[in-house]
């Protein structure tokens, strides 16, 4: 090949490499953003479940307290 054709091919290869790099970085940032969003949502769901479990345990009567007392007197 001639020197001009080699230079043109090198230019196009460099351009394609740059475009591929930009697309890869965009894909990576999108993937990381989606992961962060999902992790936050999962953490919020887990926190809500822990809060709800704590509230239901406080609202429920103790399992051994009143039921045993009424069973002994009856």
C-alpha cells in the first residue's frame, strides 16, 4: 500500500476505536446507574419490611402472657 492509504486506514481505525470506547463507557455508566437504582430500591424494601415486622411484633399480644393465665384459671 501507499503511504497515503496507510495513513487513511490508520485514521479510520483510530476513529472507530474512539467511537467504540465512548460506546463502552456509556454502556458501563448506564449499567452502574441501573445497579445503583436497583440496590437503593431493594434496600428501601428491606427497611420497610423490617419496620413492618417490628410494628407487628409490638402490636401482637405476648404469646405466653395472657393466654396461659386464662388457661390456668379456667
